[in-house]
C-alpha cells in the first residue's frame, strides 16, 4: 500500500497574494507532492494550505514552505482575528494511508527538527507529536500568542523543543503536530458583536465556559477545593470554538474546529449553532468551510437535510439522520437512468456553491464581489481552482447522484 500523509500548514498571511503564491510555488516545486487547497482569509490574515504525498516528500515540502514563510512574512507587522504566534503558525501532519498515528508523530518530530535547523524556526511540538505532556494542547502552547512569545521564551519551562530559544521578532514560533483530520468550520451570525458570538461559541464548544458566581459575565470565577477553575461544559464533544468579527463579510462568526466529524458532524454543529443562537435572539445566516472537508461528511449533511425537509434520499443510502454508510464503505446510490443530466447537475452545482461546503476559488469570488481583484489574486485563484477541481468534480458527481430522485 502506498504510504500517504497530509500536511496542513497555516501561514500568517492572508492579504498579500504574491507572498501566498511564493509559498505555494515552493510546495509545488517538490516532486511527489500534490497541492490540494489554498484558502486565504483577509480578516484573519491567515492562509490554510493543504498538500499530500509520501511522508519524505511532504516533509521536504513543509521545510521549503517554512523557509519561504520565514523569508517573506514579518510577524512584527502582523494583525488579524485568528490566534497566532508565528509566520508558519502551525504545521500539522495527518495520516492518510499506510501510516499509523505513532509513525506520523515520528514524522512530525523529524519535520520539527528540520524546521528548527534548516529554517531557523522556534518549534513546539503538540498533540500526538508532543514531547511533553503539558504541551499536547495547542491552546496551551500558543497561549499569549505572538505578543507574549518573548516573555514565554525567557522562561526555562518554555524552552522550545527544536530550533533557537532566542526570540525572533520576524518569524515568531511554529507549532508542529501529528493529528487526526479536522474540519475548520465557521458559522455566520446576523450580528457584528464579538461578545455575542463568543457567548454562542462557549455554549457550543466542548470546553464550555468558566463558571461564575452571580453575573455570568463579571461574577467571580468559581474554584474547586484544589483551587482549580470550574468549567461548565458546552453542548458538543470534539469541538473547539471562539467568536470573532470578520470585516470582509461585515458579520461576526462562530469559528470552530471539529476534531472528529464522526463524533460531531458538520451538520450537527450547524444545527446546534442555530439552536444556541436563537436562544440568544440571534440568527444564523450561513457558514463556510476553511480548507478541505471529507466527502462523506458532505454526503452525510446532504442526507440529513433532505430528510429534515421530508424529501426522499437514494434508497440504498437509507441511513439515520446523523449517519452515513458504515465507515470504510463507499456510499451507494440509486440513479434513475441517466442521473447526471443538465438539470440535476445545475441544481447540484447551485447547492454546492450556495451551501456550506463550497470550495471553488472562494478567495477569487470574494475579490470579484468586492471589486478588488488584482493580477496576483487571479494567479492564486487559478491555483486554488486547479487544486480543488478534481475534489469539487467528485463531490458534484456524488451530489448529482444523490439528487437524482429529486427532479
């Protein structure tokens, strides 16, 4: 079996398309690596890049991308909504085929060592690649963000796992991990209030919120007998979340990481956000995926919402609302004759573009809508379209079959 891993580095640049293109060009120049997706965001000033291949090739591509980011991105001038502490902020590896999580963790540590030695980056290992138990959680590793990094590095307890321990104002630090596949999923609200978006995020996310006496906003924090803060858990397992305001959309969002979509699928996260928002007098107005999403997660959502609308679904996919085909089995479809006719394809494409899971050159379309498309943006948009085309076509094909009985 061919051994495959995926790499999903997040770079602290989402506005300068020439910088993003230089980084992705470096990735594509590595033989054996396939660039799958490029997803820049202006408000977060962050770009999520996804590529895959054999482990050795992927590690090489990540190292050259890290070098290019250190060369082109100056963290001392960085602003954005997303938590961050470095030019190549995080660089997780995800096992895809023929590689165990333990093996992937070893590859991540090898990558961390090379990024420290060859790119000169300050490296912390987290999640499955963590070398210290207290560094498993990314939120703990990145606490204080870039602004608190210099002080953190002065503490011997926070000496990096690899690379220089001296604070580099330009490149900051990088967190490297091995982890399972996650879905980065943002839900739009009809408010501009970050405070209200955060309140809903705390209602939804697994960690929940700190318990307080009296006023839930300003009351003293409740502590247990050992002096530890008491937390009220949120509604959904395997979900991390915060609220923020996205200037380019003009709305606040609940920004979530779904760390296990078999436990909390995207459509369950969406409906829970709707429920919690309504309880606070706020409406959900849409959502977006950042990066890639498993095809099965999209099909599960399609089946769920078709059932919710009391519409038929293919008889050979008669699963419960929150379920899809059994893990490891490909979905089966009933196609009444030539299912992929023009009407069905047009309907499916419209749903893909309008729905949660649109992946076709999002940054390009944003630029066109706002009248700020530049030549460099067009180059990156073309790259995004090319990288996403096969995935999008496969999704469109399957969604077309799924909708076959609806026309």
